[in-house]
């Protein structure tokens, strides 16, 4: 079936792919673009990466190209590097003897393209494209399923999910990122193979969540994970039958994907709003999220909790805004982001229309942290040598509270006078 899919491949990648394709074919081998990149091209999307398949074995691929990395050579996968861009190439294979629900016990090389396509997970991912002839190979009616926005396994879904417990999670992720529907028998198989899904690593589960977060509808991924009771497989201490707060959950789609911790905070708040910050940290550590993402998530979860508590009372006092919201954000992100109007607008999913008044307060550059005070510990030592250093923190925090309420008080002499007043009270 001829189709002009190459029209959607940027020239930069097209040049590389033509080099790879012609090198294989001039050496007597077959070569096809395969999998998700072909699916994306059919959907008129520019692929993020390009995977290829060939009947050349890894040792032969390594002889044909200057820079080849052994990324999964035991399963026939190597990576060709051209101009610092990676192209994953896998030899035609048949996967055999799945025993651990994660990977085949061994693979056989030297099969045909048609045999290779049979081993893939979903029909939409079992498409191959000949870059030279522009022929699309579709053995499993993947085009029909793409047109109908349907996720369907190749063959028996229970068998396919039993081979690799990650496949059910991938089905949910594709439903989220592509906005597809999971075919009924395929969806049933997710329930029936949870004992296999339980065998996958926490890192693989976490990676699927992160991949869903870069899509347009991460809320759907969290919704599906909750509906299918998948979270409990990896976090057995959380309640069964989670019912996400849809108002909170769908704000997840408004969060820029450069703030993963922000996304995680909304995801967990939508399903478990009563979590303590320690419990949230434990769950995220269990799922192997990075330390930075965990710290960010804890901050945003705390802000979200506090804001929802005061939002019902309309208590938006400037002092509260500065102390409980602007100060923690400044303390947390000052050395990582330029804290300007654009940054704060990213926080609108928490603060709603109040974000504009918060930006106005921020742009007045009020003192928010101890480091913003016109007086520091050294000044206390110089002016009040008899004040115990154990009291410095208490005094500085009281000074900060004063300037949070009245910024004009943040002058050296005024703060000295306030300090003297505190000390007099302490001595009485």
C-alpha cells in the first residue's frame, strides 16, 4: 500500500534515515521504519524518535556503521548514532519462552518482517514503512484501529499481557497520550493479568507515568490507573476503589510538563487529598521518583492543601499570601528558575484568578525571606553582644513577621529598634 508518509519527517531526520536505509539495502539487507514512529506519521504527527527493523544481525549492523552502541544486543537491538542523534535498530526476531512476565527467555533472529510484526504489542504499533518505496505494511489492521482510535493487542490480549506485564500500563498510557479507547477484550485482560503486571519494576511503572505527563491529557492516565486499581499493585497501603476528584484532576492538564513535581502533586491530591506530606513522600520514594521531583511535589501538595482550605473562606489577606505562598515558592525555586510573571502564571491551576493579584504583590518585590531582611545575624552580634546566639533565629523570624506585614519597616535602624524592643521584653 503506497503512502506518502515521508512528507511528515523533518529533513534533518529524513537525511539520516535515508543514509541508514540505503546502507542496509546496498549491502543486501532489508530495512523498515517501524512501530510508534510509523503510527505517529499515519496520524500526521512528527515522531519524537525513529526506530527501524532489519534482517541484519547486530554484528552485521556494527560492521556497516561507524558509531553503533550495544543498547540491547542480547535482544537484537543496537543504536546507530549519526550527528549525535540516536536511531534504534532491532533485528527481525521471534520472542520465545516468556517466564517472568517481563522479557522473553530467548530470541531467535533471521525471521521475516511479517514474523517480527507478530511479536509486537498493539496493532497500531505493528506498522512498518519502507522509506525507499514508501510502502506501508499493515498485517494486523493497525490502520483501521488508528482510524477508529482503538487500542487492541495483536492476538489474544491475555497472552500478550502475560508475556510482558508492562503492556497493560502501556495500553493505559497510549489511551491517555493518544486519546484512544481500549478495546473491550483488551481492557478485560488488564484485570485478568494483574499478577503479571505486579512483576514489573517500579522504575518501568514510574516511566509510563512520566511519559503520560508529556502528553496533552495526563489526567486520563491517572483516571485510568485509578479505575483499573493499578496504583494498589505498587502502593498496596493505599485504599481500593479510588475515586478521583475530577475538578482537581483535570486541572492536571493545565500544568506545564516542565514542572513534574507540580503534576505529581495534582495527581495524588486528586485521588488521595488527605495524605500527609510524609505519606506523599513515602509513596513517591516507593515509586522511585527523583529526589527533586519529590521535593517539588511536597511543596505543591502543601500549597494546594492550604489554598483549598482558605479558598472556601475567601481569606486572601496580603500577609497570608506573602507568608504562606509567595515565600515558600521563592525559597524553593529561587536558585532554579527566574521567578517572574511567566513562572507564576504556571501556578494558576492552584490559585485560579487570584494568581493575578499574587503577581501584583510579587512585582512590588516585598521582603519574604530572612535573607531579604536589612539586618542579619552579624548585625545582631555587633549591636547586641549579650544576646545569646540561640535567640538569633527567634529574633530574626519576629523581624521577618513585622516586615511581611509592613514592608517599609525593612530598614536597618528600624529593625535595630524592633530588636531592642524584643530584647527588653525577653529580659522582663
